[in-house]
C-alpha cells in the first residue's frame, strides 16, 4: 500500500505542473532532447533538467544519453493505477451529486406542494 501511495504521489506531483504536462504532450508527438525542450518552453537547461528528472522519477519519461545529447521519450507506464484511483473517486462523487440532485428535486416538489396548499 505504501508503494502504491508513493507512486500515486509521484505521478500526481509530476502532472501538477503545466510545463511538465506540456513536456509529456510534446513527447507524445516526438522524442526530443533536453536542450530542444528547454528552448521550446523558453527556460534554462537546468530548469528543464529538473522537470525531466521529476517526470523520470515518476516513470512518465525515460532518457538516454548518447554523446553529449540526452534524449527524452515517453516512459512505459500506462497510468492504470492512477486511472483506477480517479475512476473510484469519480464514481463516489457522481453518486453524491446524484443524491444531492434527488434531494433538491424532493425539496422543490415539497415547496410547490406547500405553496399550493397555502393558496387554498
């Protein structure tokens, strides 16, 4: 359970940043060097290396160094655990909102019935 939570934490932390999400979108189109990514996102090489490192620790990105060039590509993780976690919580909240909708409808019907009985 602790390993599962740590993995979720790492993934959601990695995905919480707009630049890292952008890097994932870019890598979904084509592999890129860290230098190319830094230029594309208008940031320093050091800053991009930090972002790539966080994505790599979460298993979302892999890197390979050939000579002086470090190339990034999408990792092998498919995010099944994260998807399952989100789906469980989506179902929970959907059920709660459905129950709230039913309560609101019930209260509106009561209010209309009370208004009609007061007119008589």
